[in-house]
C-alpha cells in the first residue's frame, strides 16, 4: 500500500512535467490546429474529388406592403359583369353546371385582366428608346413649328394683302404667304428649343417633340434655320425689302424678347401682341410696298384681338403656367388680366369705326361688325365680372370665330381700287375739271 501511495504521489508531481514535455514535442513536430485543418483539407481533396460547392438558393424578395396594396386596388378595380338570372326555373343539375361554367369563365377573365394590368404597368415602368421614323417626321416637324398657329399667321397676312388698295397680284401673294409661313415656322421652332425644361412641367406642353425626345435639339435648330433663312430671303428678294425686314424683326422679337420675358415680367403679353400684329402689316406692305394708315389699322385690330383671346386662354391654364414658372397676368395680376381683356374688347368697336374714317372700308363695315363686336364685349364683361372658368372658356371660343368673321366683313366692305383711283384723278385735275364733269 505504501508503494502504491508513493507511485501516486510521484505521478501527480511529475504530471506537469510530462505535459510540458508533450507540448514541447508537439511544437517541435508542428502539430497545431492549423496543421490539423490542413490535413483535413488534403483528405477531402484526395478522397472526395466529386465534391462541389452548392449555391444556396436565394430567398424570394420581400414584397413591400405598398406594392401589395397597389395590387389589391388593381384587383378590386376589375368589375365582373353579372348576367341577369332568367325567371324560368330549370332543373338543378343544369343550373348547377351552368353556374360552375360561369364562375370558371369569370375567374379566368379576372385573372387575364389582372395579368394584363400587371404586364401593362411593367411595360410602362420600363425605359424605352425613342426611334425616329421617316413616316413620323412630317407630323413631328408640324408640331414643332406649331402648324395651327402658323396657319393663323399666314391667314392674317393674307387678309392684310387682300385689304391693300392695289390690284391683286397672285405671284406676289403666294411668295408673301410662303415667306411668312416659313418665318413663323422658324420662330416657333426656336421658341420650343428654348423652353424645353419649362414645357416639361406643364400638362399642355409636356408632349411636345423636344420634351418627349422624339427629335434632337440639333435637328430642331437645323429645321428652324432651314425655314428662317429661305423665308426671309424670299420676302426680301421676291417681295420687297420692307416686308423682309418686318419678317426678320418679328422672328427676333418673338425668340429674343417675348420668349425670355415670359419668365420675367407680365409685359410679355404686350410684346406678344405686337408679334401677332405684324403679319397683317407684312401682307399690306407686300402688296403696296409702304406702311400706310391701313396697315396700322389692321395691326391695331390684331393687337387688340389678342388680349381677350390670350387672357381668356391663360385663365384656364393658371396652374400650368405657375408650375412652369411663367409670369402671366392671370397668375400674378388676375384682376388686371380681366380688366385688360374687357378694355380691348371695347377697343375693337372703336377700331372698326376708324376704318371708314381712314378711307379703307365703307360705312357699312362698322354697322355690320357692331353685333359681333358687342357680343365679344358682352362676354368680356362677363369674364371681368364672374372671373371663372366658364366665362373665360366662352370668351376664348368666341375669339376663335370672331377674328375670321371680322376680317371677312371688312373685306366685303372694302372700297374698290377703281373708286379710289377715280377719286384721286378728280382731286389731281383740280376744281375746274370737277365742275365741268358735274355740269351737263
């Protein structure tokens, strides 16, 4: 027993020394944790060559609650058309089978509608490249040049040419109309080129070609140059230099003065009215070659007509103009907008009365034009008094037919060229010759 107790005491005492020797020997032989892991990797690569790493399948994307609500709202919008039940009683087997068929068809239709709605929404969200086709180019250029506004400009210039007290020259008339139309296309294209960032914020102009990217800015500028240069050259060389100078001045006034002033001051409306009043003056100068009182009268009629026309239009577009950053009377000075519209409606009556005084028309013109002038003045008064969308809309649509009607009445009441020539001959021959003609 003593021997065993001695062995135990010596073993316990020598245990730390043995452990130290083992650790020292392990360190000498490089038996470490890294060594064991290296041996494990070697074993796996040698005896398990067919092992390969498998990718962990991705979990489905978590659908946001807002997306789920939108899908539920789209599914709720699907309206199922329920056919009326016939009052005639049928056997239970037939009715049950028909009901099942109806339910199946309704569920199939609803699923198709939901899938189509989802597919359409996905297509709308995707980015699409705009490609220019040659078939779409004429329509794009027509919208770039504001073809309706250009047609109005050409018609007013034609009215000025027709009202001139000279014999009608068809060649000069066609050249003047073509040159005026080309100048208008150039001015409108440059205007849209400058206003792309502002037009994109307005509902009325957000679908213009440059805003949507249907045409490049370089192509728009090239189109404006290809219209403006030949147009001014045609008016200068084919008609007369005065008409060409008026056309060039009008392009400058519209693009360099009116366009930037739309975001600076309400004075842009008066400048724009001058731009609209120049085309009939160009028609008169194309026919006569000089600026006369008749040209100024026609320009004054167009100048006054634009205020009820544009102020009524801008009244319904106040939100758009404020969103686009345009400084218009209807946005900043609404009372002045209505007052100016009424004032120029009444001015049309005075200008119509001045036409026979200036020996441009007969005295029947102010009498015949009085009803339509009184009617537009009445609508201008209602717009001034009520200040709502209904009255502004009525005044705007009245201005659309008022101008062509007034110019047509003015043309029918125009004094003929022969009467003016006879009157001029009588005045030039003196009072003695006039007495001889009067006496038998």
